[in-house]
C-alpha cells in the first residue's frame, strides 16, 4: 500500500504499556507481522514496552514504545515508520496558550503535548478539550514575529492512500460503477473514537470537461457527501453559492455557542448526480473560522476549526 500520512495526530498519552510478548493479540485481531515488529526495532534498537494497535486492518498499526527515558508514538506498516512523535514532558508552550487566548476558541484546555521526531510535516500536536469535547490539535511554528495557524477537529489520524483497494467494497463499487469516473486518492480519517470515514478524490470525465469530485464515505462505504469544483448552475455535476441557508442548517449553527455572531464566508451547495451536499465556512472573528459539511438530509458530517496565531 502506498500510504503516506497527511496529518497524523499522535498525541494521546502513552499508558498501559506491556512487554512485546504480551502484544501478540488473539481474536479479533491477527498476529502482528514479524516484518512490522522488525521495522520498529530497526528504527528504535533500544525500544521496549511496545504496544501495537491496528489503524488499517492488516496494513497499518499505531505503535507506542519506550526508548531510553523517552516515549514515542508512530505509524508503522510492513517496512517503514513515519509521522513519529515524542511525548513531551515539558507541558504546553506558553506562547501557544497566549496566542490561542486571543481567538474565539480560547476557553479550551490543552493537554498531551508531543513534538515531531522524524518524517512529519507538522511540528506539534496535542489534544484540545473544548466545550466538553476532545479535538486533535496541530499547529505550525510559532514565533513572536510571524503569523502561524492551528486547526482542530475530531480526526486522530488522516492516512492518504493511492490504491482504491484500500476503500470499503461499497465505496469502490460506487466509484467504479460510474461511467467516466476514475479514482485519484483517498484519505482515511480515523476519529478519536476510532470510527473511520473515507475522504476520496476522483476525476469525472464529461463530454467537454473533466470535473474533480470529492466524496465522503462512512466506515461501511456508504456515500454521505459529494462535491465538485465545477461552478455552473444547472450542470449535471455542479456547485454554486447559496443565497439562502436552509433552515435546518441555520438551526444547527444557532445551537453552537462558539458560532454566535459568526458570518458566512462561503455557502456552497453541491449537486453531484442528483445528490445534494452542503459546505460552509463561517468567520467567527478576524482570526477564527469554522468549516461545516452537511449531507442531503442536513446532518452535520464534519466540523473543523481554524485559527490564526500571532
């Protein structure tokens, strides 16, 4: 599998570690492959108290380990480790807390800080408890003379794949049954509650153009959301800006305290083969935004907060 981490959140505290011999799980999990164990031991020759947990069955595992006096969390497959983080014992950087306090989402609690060890695009990750819910929180470098940014949502892992075989059968059937549609890539979203969702990008060839289609499938491969970058009202597969937000969505937004007083920056409705899907961006203040995805029944599928730090 050609899998690479896009945004891997590996920040939960390492607890309940066992010896390697205790890891060989019985049902419902298969035995951990020797090649996977060897990959970890090659990277961490002094590694001990290894604990594995499946992320993508038979293909990718999360591994937590101790090496010397430090604790690490990483993803591993049959031949490589990537997006590896070292658990930081030094608490939360004061600059981050001070900057976050200037945003609309200032009332949360930061915890479980970890820093990049190797093969990562994000330097820092942690857990952010906000309004009673835990979010995976990541931010780029924070300095006194430059703007930085942070995002937080409910995804613990996002693992990119370029093989359609990594999708559930129902999702594969949906893509392969559509004339002119070809798979481009997929991102496996693993939630903090270990539920899975699949974000898929495909090309849709039409008579005079090719549209880029985005889709969200649930853990069983059922299509929940579709969107296209092609803007033309009335086209078979199209996207356009809404004049009026549906009452059901307005009601949802009104019930989210942190969105009180927010303004819509984007109000899109997508029509892909007759399936309606909705995407909204709301500005809460000058440095705080929220993205919302709704399905055709106005159920909220995904929520992501973004803040600018300075």
